[in-house]
C-alpha cells in the first residue's frame, strides 16, 4: 500500500511538472492536494519544493518561493539536491532580484552557471543575469548578456527564450526612451509567445505593448489589443500583472478624456503595492503617474540591506561537492 501511495504521489508530481509551462496555477493546486507529502522520501520532498518554487516564481507568489527555498536548503547535502543545484540557485536568484537584493541575486546566478548542466540551463541563467544588470541600470552589460543568450537560443532553436529575450530587450529600450524600438521588440515577443502558446509570456509582452501604445498615443492599436490581453490577465493568477494593467488602462482612459474618480485613484494607489518589482514601480512613477495627475507612489528607492540567512553563506562560497 505504501509503495502504491508513493507511485501515486510520483504521478501527481509528474502531472504538476507538466502544467508548469501551460498553467502554473494548476501546478500549485496539484501540489497542495498532495496530503501525504510529509511522508515522502527526501528526494521526492525536494522535487515537490522545486516544482512549487518554479510555479510560484511564474505566478509571482514570492512568499511561497521563500518558504520552499528555506526547506530546500535544509536538504543541501542530499545527492538529489546537488543534482538539481542549478535549478534551485536559478530560482533563488530570481527571488532575490524581485526582493531587490541584486548583488546577492547575481552571486546566486553566477554560482548556478558554474554548475550549469547544458546549454539550455546556461541560456536561462545568462538571461537572469541580464535582468539583474538592467535593474542596476547597467544597460550595456545587460544588452551584451542578452546577445550571448540570443546566440544560444538561436542555436537551440528555442522560440520561447527568443521571445523572452525580445521582451527583455524591449524593456531596456523603454528604459532609455526608445519607444519605437521597444514596440518592435515587444511585438516580436508577443508573436513568439503566441507561437509556443506560453500564456504567462503572452500576457507579459501584451501588457508591455499596451504600455508603449499609451505612451506613443497609439490608441487604436491599444483598443485592438486590450480586450484579448485583459481577458488572459483576468484569468491568470498573478496580481502584479493585474495591477500593472489597471494603471495602464487608467492612463488610456485619461488620454481618451475621462476623469478618474477619487475612488478609482484610491484603488490604483492600493494596487501599486502589488506591482512586481521596484523597476516596474519606477516605470509607473515616471510614465503613468504624470498622465493620471497623481503623485509618484514610490519613496526614494533605498538600497535594501544585504540579504542574510544561515544558508546563503554556502551559496556565496559556491563549493558544492
């Protein structure tokens, strides 16, 4: 009976993993349904937490990521942990970046690259390092890293990652005020994500394109794209994407001549806290707050304190056996 139970749990883990790229919210539901997970062998517990981290990163549920990372590093001498080390360090790097710990994020990603298993993993990790560089305002370094990633993606014919790179190059163009280049890159990203049916990417590129349409005053293009992207976003369990879309749509309405009520402005200000990162908040402050006639919400960005935990020292040393 016990053996059968473990087989059933393994089947559920496989199903949860299969949903990662198409519907990560369903991945989390499957994982939560596994009531006997505390009795699993250690390797399967590690696998459960890795899948949970990956789904939580995609849906931006940073609290779940933190919980599972803490559990994972309690198993850091287990052979299965070591086999999956690049994946774990990659997720750690993404989580640290979203929490604003950019230095520690890059440390994690560099360590992951040291243990990377194959070109596919190297591609993902180089892309993540480029994101950190962009958050630090190092646009030249970020672009150089994206070009490295693009070479690998082309060699692997990885359409999903090529779309991600296009999206991220569009974000750099937005940072430096080149809206035409940003639009071109976001269009390529949207098309690429549609071709591989990656819903989270489809939503991200679509929202970014709507952002550009508002800034450029391309309101007809906005109207064509808003309906399908809004429908996808409403059905996707990521509050940060919903919040950003709400700010963009409010700016569109104001450009159409609408006046926002006090209640609508209060709702926007409340949703501001759900935006994905300090970088997204900065873009909202610079570009959308003036259109809406509201004060920038973010205080002067202070560098967060160094990330500290009992296990991060081992990441810094990067010397797994």
